[in-house]
């Protein structure tokens, strides 16, 4: 390939640029990422999703070794260019760098002011609390003298380009070079700039940082320190470490001008391979272990983790459900970000559609639907009679929709919210509904297995703590109606936000809480759902839902 070969790129934001094609034949997705246009390659560039689709408007691309001529829609991860070409990158295919990060949290337990690290007022008197999520990362800067949160900064975890969930990243880490690249993505490309932002907002330099506390799921903490996470992907799913451990910023390495290399970073303790330090932090920060009545913590993020407290005993499990609720695999799905539909209410007879878009963007310019909107759709489409009990569109109700809302492709029906200025129509299909029902079935069945293990019913719980950023946007009544929170009442549910971040903050300002978290993790009886009696039956039954005529699916 000649170095004079050019690629003309036109993102949907109206900008345009030329890229000189390198001589090495890297994928189009890698090429765009290297030039500041990372794509939504949720599956780790394995060609299993449609997150990196672009429009080839001129020229020819080699896709899976076969030539494809313009015009065509191609997956950038499977494409390589060997001649001049022009492409259009739709907004839905780009990783959005203005995420709705879960920075809000609630701490429901009393705590003292006994900082984890020694400090000198006016000197090294500042610390950072970090939540390393699979999708997003948040950094808090804390004054150790007062315990006050000084500033915060959040962004997407730059590891997203290696896959949208824990399993795909574990698989990617089998390659030693990729493991190094993933550590660099979380440390150098994500936490480092967030620390700089937080310091600038607080008006304090990195030289004043005395230490930090970090929470995250087990795989993310492995990748953070450069530990091979591949044993987490094979039974018996053995982590290389699960107890809390302390490393230095030089060990990672995290660098900032003035930041002392020996500065300690405390990793919070986890429970098991798929119940990590983020869940230990959440269980403690929510105060559920001190509840007199049984209580439940449900964290629906990129993964779904559930912990039940009953009679002083703790039961926990993890389900592979979250990516669907963050848009993975859904035709118009997206993470919560500016331009995403976050709320939806549908009525028939007479027809009415009400929506809210993050950032007050007009619906016609919305770039997708996030998980909370899909939950709204399932609930209101079912209660209005548009969806049947199996998740299919009822023929009569669908035919009665306004013409602009009916979308039919290859015999498959979809509900169209809006036509988007020549781009793909914003719609929800029966295929999307099926994937969502599978995801909610995994969560619902996991909840039911834990309740059965403790011998209690949903009605007996005093509190259901809904943790994570997804829960902040969720319509609780709709989540109950579709069986995502099966058998509960609205008044039982309490939205508590980013409890992982709350736990990291607690560990920083009151060192005794770290010992309590360490002791707590050993009290949880972990239930492997693939081995649990009744889980498969519960999972299979969930998508079918209750008898027709009831509002839930």
C-alpha cells in the first residue's frame, strides 16, 4: 500500500478530515481510534456486534478478506482499506466522551474521621477515591483534614475498545501485549487525565496527594495492576488476588507532575471472581448488613450482581445481563450519554408517545436509546397492549399505530420513535425485545434463587437497594412491572447510586471501615447460578412472563 493513499472521514457531527493510510494493514477501527475517532466496538473487535458500523461512501474495502465496494455499510473492525476511500461515521458508532457517569451516591452508615493515610495539613493532605467500572471510571479528590470531597471527574473506561464487558476483556488479555495495552488504557488513558481534571477543579496539585483507595470488580482490579485475569474466565474462576492489597503509584504506573512514586494506593477487598470490591463496598456503604429486616442489593451495570442479607447471613451471585441494559446488541442501543433517550412513555387509544432525551436534544436528533428507556418501552408497550405476553407485537395493535411509527423490515416488525435525518430510524424491534427479556430474566431469576436460598419471599424484604448508574435513571415501577425486580413494591426500593465509589470514600476517611469490609467479604455465601437448583427453569420461564392480561412480561 502506498503512503499516499488517503481516507476521507466524515463523522456525523459535521466535521471532516483526511487520514493518510499507513503501510501496515490495520483494521479500519484501529485506524480511526489512532486518529481520535474510537468506535463502539463492544465485542472487542470480533465482529459479533454492530457497534462499529460505518458507511463506505466511495472506494473499496476488504471485509473479512473479501472486497466490498461502495456504497455499503461495513463493520470497521473487520475492514481494511487498500485504496482511496471515503466513509461516514454515524454518531451511534462512536464512543461518546461525555458520559453520564455515576458520581452520585449515598452513604447510609455512620463513620468516623480517621484517615487511611497519614497527612500534613497544607502539605500532603489530599487523597483520591476511584471507582474503576467496566464502562465508566470516577475519581474523587478528598481533603484528608476534613473528609470533604473537593472535586470529581468521570469518563468512560478507555478499555471499552477491547470489549464492552468483563468476559471479552478477560479473553483479550490472553495476549500478553493486549494485557499491557489494557493496563495502559485504564491507568494512562483514563485515571491519569481524570486525576489531572480533579486536581485542577480542586485547585490542588498532585504533590499534595498522600494516597488513594480504589474499588472495582475483580477483573478490572486485575487489569489495573497488570495481573493476568484469564483464570477468571475458566472454571473454577480463581482470582489471582481477592483480598485488599496496597500498591504504589509507581507499581501501576500512575504518573503526574509532583506525584510521589511511593504514594500508596489501597485496593478494596473483593468477594469472588464475579463479586468484586465494588460489591463489597456497596454492601457496606448501603448499610444493608445492619438492617433489622432482610434486604437486597442489586447492581445492574455492565454485569449484574446481587447480594441478599437475611437473618445476619449474606448470599451473593452474579449474572451476565448488564450489557443489554447499556445498549449492547440492540439496534439503536447506546449507553446513557448526551443525546440518548432516557425516558419513554407509550399509550394507545388514543396514541401518545412521550420521551426525554439526555441534554434536552430533540427526539429527531437522538442518537439511540439507553437501558432505562428500553425498560420503559417494555413496561408501557405491554400495559398498553402493543406487546403480547411473549414479547411479540400484537398484530392488531401494531396495525393501529400511526403509520410513521410502524417499521417493517424482512417481515420483522419494529416500533419507530423517529426518523433521523437520513440516518437509521430510531426504533425498537422484536429482536431487541427478545434480547432485553433474556437480560431481565437473568437478573430476575438470580434474585429469585437468592430468595429461595434464604427461604424468604420478596414481600418480606424491608429494603431493596438499587445501586449503580443505571438505577439512577430507572423508572422503578416499570422495572417491577417487567419482572426485572420481581415481586417487589415501589416503596421497598431505594436508589443509592454509585455505592462502589461511596465505599472507596469511606475507606479513605475512616480506616476502620477497610477492616470491616475485609471481614465482610468472608461472610458472603457465593451461589454459582449455573450450578444452582432451579435457576435454569426460572430463567427459561421469565421471558414468557405471567399469564396474559397482567402488566408484567
